[in-house]
């Protein structure tokens, strides 16, 4: 799939040409007419002016073509910036916004947050960069009379793919940026199993951030704000058996992510983890240089000053399914296309860190409805035993990774299943109601805990991660074992339902309303991210630029 880099370039060229033609052509016309009057110095001055404009604004323009966003007046320089809206939007449920002036931006229903003030929040309007890069016919509009975008000359983030060849000898295209290998910042050995260990009360280092200090948390996970009284669940450190976890250093990690894209792909638990990651990192990004945008199946945290993004992409089965709408997906009759992944996977190309998961959506039924090979509609499906369907899907996924990911550039992770805590009798609390009222982890529990999880799926995912993608290493991350003990960590009744925080009556009825799937933040997913952090920073990395 080496055409990706080329396609990206040409699409940028397309976007640039379309938008730039007017301003640039206009200037050209002006200079020629002046030259007709025999005034060469003016021509030279004109060219000089254009060059100056490119030099002055080139960086802005470049970042905008790469990370388009409903950016409003930047606090630092007071200039207005450009919004790039891809054509694709027309087919989505959103109205195809042309230009979003700051005052037109409405407060989003979701808690996406811009730094400045309430009315500057994007109306889920920011734009996926991938889609922008791939659609040559973008509509590009400027909010001011500033020079229009200029074609990116040499993509510093070029995403050359060479599947099948183990060592790309030379980048095919001339790359402005040079490649440097960054040595590992941490020394935690791969051989240390971070999954085995115990929870240790630590109220001096934890929580790693404060609920009220992370503006990016959604009300699904802000348990204290939603009425939870005990906060001990925030204060547990994970102590692996064979080594120590490092402290989370947001600055160090942001430096590693400079110029990079980090993406979680999967279901709402991966979104839970994405929120955690954003909150862990955001303190290292200056105020006014970060915001979250929502577009289609993606939520993107932009760390503007690092040219970095931390993204979430909704694909609850990884492959295509009838539940792929990020808003309308509470479908009882879930149907998947076990070998169709391309439409999703197009959005994963060129990402530097890919973190996948898929589990909870499989647990509704014993069999999975899978569209038959050659089936034309969702109706044409077979019922397949869950584990068989899971194996098929993971194989489809691993094949895609193997054939499309550049292992020199991209690290791939698969998060194991996040456990549910709905049966308190299992952990010896016959008076419990689901996970409500649980305020402590299981500290002295030895042996297995029967929480109703499908461990076959765990082993299947582990095996596929290890074996099905020989060219591209996939790191299987066991979060299940540590999280099993954390019956205290779920959002329970301190969460939202259909967009609204549970009211007193609902909170009084945990048997019906307690969510024992998702996790409060700060909380358990911070530790999952600490595991990713540990693995990533204990390995050397390639930096382009
Ligand atoms: C930490 O916990 C201990 C024991 O519960 C308590 O005595 C101490 O005051 C706590 N410290 C902080 C900073 O909360
Ligand atoms: C990132 O973008 C900023 C401005 O947007 C620029 O100053 C900086 O040089 C860029 N850094 C890299 C590595 O591209
Ligand atoms: C995973 O692989 C191991 C060793 O190769 C094998 O014993 C086991 O049965 C496999 N498990 C599954 C679920 O495929």
C-alpha cells in the first residue's frame, strides 16, 4: 500500500491548489499587470512579498492542512485561523459547515472543551485529519483575508508504507525530515509481567490528576461531581511482582508524542481509557494550546504546540458492523461483517501508536450474527459461536495490521478485556447490589474470581496478537487481571444515562441503574495507561523531523 504517501501528497496538493488558486492566482495577475508597465522592481517586490507570506504563515498553514480544526483566535497571536471542512461531512448527519467563525461555534452536547470560554467550544465540528488528507476535493475557506493555504512541500510526516519488506532501505520519496532513533527513557524490561501484582494504597502519589482539574473529562466518568462520596478508589498504586512501575511523567510522554498521532480504536472502554490518557497528558500542554474535537467516529485531543493528537476511534467490533454509528448504536441485534475492516482501517493509517480493544459488545449473546460471505445486506447472516466469530474478526484485524502497518514507525497494542462487577456474591458480599457500595479493592484474594468473563476470548486475543501478524509486533496488554480486583472503581450510579446525570431516584436504585462496566476517572484506566506508558518509553523510538 505504498500509494498512501503519494495519495496524501496529491490530496494535499488538491486542497492547496483548490484553495490557493484564488489568492495566489490573484497575486500573479497583479504582478503581471504591473510588469506590463515595465516596473520590474515591483514584480520583484511582489515575489518577495509572496515568499514572506509563505515563510511567515507556512507553519500555520502546514499544521492546518494536517490538523484542521475549528480553531478560533489564538490567544498567543490574536490571528484568526482557517477551518478546513472536508466534503465527507455532507454525507454525515452533521450539516456541512463551511466556516466556523468563533461566535458561530456552539456549545457541544458532549463535553468537548476548548480552553478559552464556553461559547468557543466546537459543535463537534472539528475535522478528522485523515479524511482531510484523503479527500482531494476539500472545501477550504479562510476566515480572514490572509493568504490561502500553500501546498505542503515535503510532507515531514510522510507515511511511506512498505508491507512485505522487513527493512525499508531508503524512503522512496525525498523526505525533508531526517530519522533519528530516540533511546529508551525508561528501563523496565519487557520480561517483567506488569499484569501480575497487587494494589497498594498510596495517597501521596495518587490520583495522578484531579477530577476537577481535567477539563476534558465527560460527565460519564466524573464520579465525585456526580455525587460519589468516597474517593479512596482514586488512591491505589499498582505494584507489579517483578519490577516497579515508573511515575507518569506527562512532559516526557508529550515529548515522545511530538509530531505524532496516538489512537485508541474500539469500544466505550477504550474511550474511557482515551479520556484517562488525555487527562494524564494535558497538564504538559500549555493552556490555550489544546482542545478536543468531535467528528464522525472520532474524538481528537489536539496538543497544538506539540503537533500531536491523542484520538479515539469508535469501532466496537473493529470490523464493520451495524453498530458503527457512534451515537445510535444501542442495537439489540448486533450484526458484524467478520472480514470487512477497510472502511474503518483507512482511518488508522499512518498513526504512530495504535491501541485496540474489542470485548464488551460481544457479550450480549452466545452466538454472533455474522454476514455471510457475499451477503448483500445485514439480513443475510449466520449465527456463529461467539469464540469462532471473535477469532475470525481478530484474524481479519491482525492481517490488516500485518499488511498495512510500518513496524519501523508504528507501535500496536491490544488491550485485554475490562472486567464487569455485577455479582457481589462472587467476592463474598451477599448484601451488595452489583458494584454499588463497593469502596475497596479486593486486596487479599487468591485464586480465580468468577466474574463471568469469557477467558477463551482473552486467550484467543493473546494468541492472535502474538502469532497472526508476524511482520508487525502487536503487544497484548493484560489489564484484566489487575482490574478484576477493582470492584470499587466503577462509575456505578455516579454516571450518566441517555446524556443526563442520574437523578436521586435513579441513584437510589442501583439494581437497575448501576454501571459496573465503565470506570471513574481518575481511576483504574489511568493504570492501564501507565502500563502503555511504561512499555512505550522503555523501547527506543523513531523520530522523524
Ligand atoms: C493518607 O492516608 C493516611 C492514612 O489513611 C492519612 O493519615 C493521611 O492523612 C493521608 N494523607 C493525605 C495527604 O491525604
Ligand atoms: C509544530 O507546530 C508549531 C506551530 O504550529 C511550530 O512552531 C513547530 O515548529 C512545529 N513542530 C514540528 C516538529 O513540526
Ligand atoms: C493459544 O496458543 C497456545 C499455545 O500455542 C495453545 O495451547 C492454546 O490452545 C491457544 N489458545 C487458543 C484459545 O487458541
